[in-house]
C-alpha cells in the first residue's frame, strides 16, 4: 500500500452531515501544500488557488471543484488523531527511504513543547515523538508518537526495535535505553548497538569504571579540533569485556571510554569566558570495531539532536508553533517529519536551501510523496470512493 492508498483508507472521523470535502483530499492538500512552501491554514487556501489547474490535472479532479476553506483545514488539523499522520509517514518511509545493512541509526525522543499541559504538576502531559534517524542520510526512517502520561519512551523504542528486526543495522541510543530487555531485543533482531552508560544503571556503570582501571585497552585514538573559538581534545579508548563480566547484557563486547578535555564558553553573552573542562563518558557496544569507528559513530549519534530536533525547533519553529488547539501542534509536528525527510532527499547542504528548491515544485514533490510515475497521466486513485476502514 502506497501513501495515496493509505490516505484513502483513513477513516473519516467527522459526522456525515455537512461534509463537503472528502478527508483524503484535505489530507493530500495539507501534505503537498506544506511541503511546497504553504505552511498554515490560509496559505493552504492560497496553494489551491495558485496551483488549481495542476491539482486538477494530477489528481483527476472535477474542473469545477471547490477546494476547502482555511476553516476546514484548521478543523481537520485540530480534530484528527495525530497517530494517523504518524502511520502515514511510516508507510511512506518504508517504501521510499531505504535502510542499508550496516547503516547507523540513532533513536531518540523529542517532546513537542506546544502540546504541554498541566504545568509542573502531577497532571503534566505532553506529546513526544520518537524517531529513528539515519546518521549518514539525515532522514527519519521510522517514528512513533506517545503521550507522556500514557506510555514511556522505553516502551516505544522497544516497539521500533521490533519493527527494525532483520535490517542488520547499528542502533545508537542514549542512557535511557541502556536496558537489558532493550539490548536483548536489538541482538535478537539481528542488529547491533552502541549505548551510553550512566548512573541510572549503577552496577553497569561501576563495572565499566573498574574495567577501564584494571584492563589493558585494545585500541585508542586521540584527536583535537578548534571550533567556535574553543579547542577540544577527544580521547577514545576501547576495552574488551571478559565473557563472565556482563552475562546479563546481551551481546556486550566492548566498553568505550571517551575523555573530552579543553576549553569551552561559559556564562551569558555579556560575560562569556573560556573555562577548562574535563569529562569522561562510557559506552557499551556489541560491535567488534576500532577506536576510530566507535568515535565516529558516537559523535554521529548527536546528529539527531543537531540536524533533526534543533532544525525542527529553530528553522521550523516547532516548539513555538502558532497553530494551537486540539491536536494541531502534534499534527503539524507529524507534517514536519515529511518535510525534513523530503528536504534531505534533495541532497542540499542546509534545510533552508532545500526548502527554497522545494517551493512550488508541485509535480516533483507529488512524485516523491505519492509515487506518480507519469506526470502527463492523471492518477486514478482519486476516482475511488473513500474507504472508512482502519489503516492496516
């Protein structure tokens, strides 16, 4: 099932009385318009006006069709279950974003600030998105959403790991996911892992410290860099784990110790100064790699923060989304997931550059999103009646 068929299969949650536009048409316009530069309810109306002839041709629509108003787009975004667009993204990503054997995949969650309710009380709730992000390609290959009060990120990550079974990839994760069950699922699924060790697993953390003190390293690497006016030296040392040391941690082969030293900026802008720092971090892995390979992979994990979460917050303004109310912030976050991955497919250096290239490229983006094989031939999917059955 491709994205078009999946959209058609989305059950319409609205009451039948008064419906003027089928849900699949509204969702298609939201995805296509947003990914070609029309971000928001009134901009989507401009999109249908500016590209009316192209939309009619691509989707085989009636020539006298009346496209939805901005209030229709708003009502759908407010009321639609945000998990639906998450499912649509995964269906599209599975068919269009390949996963290569041996590829490094970072898994991490990001809360959507504008969905937070309840303040700092026990009633606090917010929506989080957990993404599987390719280090090398810069796109998201899978994601899931969750409400903080209902489910935990650990549980969501375990579900994603099960879905990735058999892909023969390397999963990188932070200390939250340094869990025996999680790592066992990775190994049982034919994948490998590199995971941060912190004091939330106190016995493992102490074992790593003792191993580093008492065992000879099998390989090491030291590298220095100057960036943003400061100097950092990074030492990576790897230690083989004796077979009897960590029997409960599936596949554990190496402890990686990374020591960072140098100067960093501290304080507010008006009083910033360079201060010395010295940090030690430990990692657990099922791989038999060199110190250089581990060093590159561990640094690569943080691309999910720098090139996905930060980009969505700063470039796409996700945390301060002006579209509030109902499920709107979460649904717009799902749409941003399409936008970022499509932008990465363009091969440009920065997201703003990709967005400029994608602007008003209706036919090109339709081909990437919906798999239109021939631009001169209208797609007949939209001649079908909507199917009010759950997505398979």
